[in-house]
């Protein structure tokens, strides 16, 4: 999991908040991208990517959009390809919603945990 903090965005948000009256909320124009990444080693019995993407979409929902990538690598000409998987979610976090206490990361992190548990449950069958 990584949160990309852009100092210029943070400083611009601070300038916007400092100039606001106490009764007004800051504008919702400042965001930081939160990236969640899962990586799976080469899998001898790789899953069907369409089925995996469909199952993960049901777990992640609209709050945690997931992108599935497969990479086939061949060590030697005579070797069979080894497929590894990478799963990525990118979610913009609103600084205004964090500042006002409206941004709820618990549901997002619960979904990320559900994705991790799903993958941990399935990986043994992909490795056998």
C-alpha cells in the first residue's frame, strides 16, 4: 500500500483551508492517490483471468476498483511460460473529506483485506 503525497497539493490545500471562515468546508479539489498492490509469484496453474477479474470485482466493488495483469515469462526456449499476476487498486483520497472527518478508510481497508484473504485461499490450488 502506498500513498503518494504531492507537497504542492498539500501546500495548496493548506492555503485554501487557512483562507476559509471556520463555518465553511474546504473545497473538494485536492486529492492524493492511494495505491494498493498485490503480487503473485509464477503460478503453474494460472487462473482464468476473466473469472478472476469478475470474482475480484465482486469483492472490491465500486469503492475498490481492481486491475488484474498477467505476465508470462519464459526462462529458456525449452521452458513453458510461467505466469505471474499483479493486482492493483488506485483510489483517490479527498483531502477535504479527510480534513472534515468524512473520509472513511475502514470500509476501503476491509475490502482490501477481503481481496487478500480471497487470494490467499485460492493460491494453493494455483501452485499445485
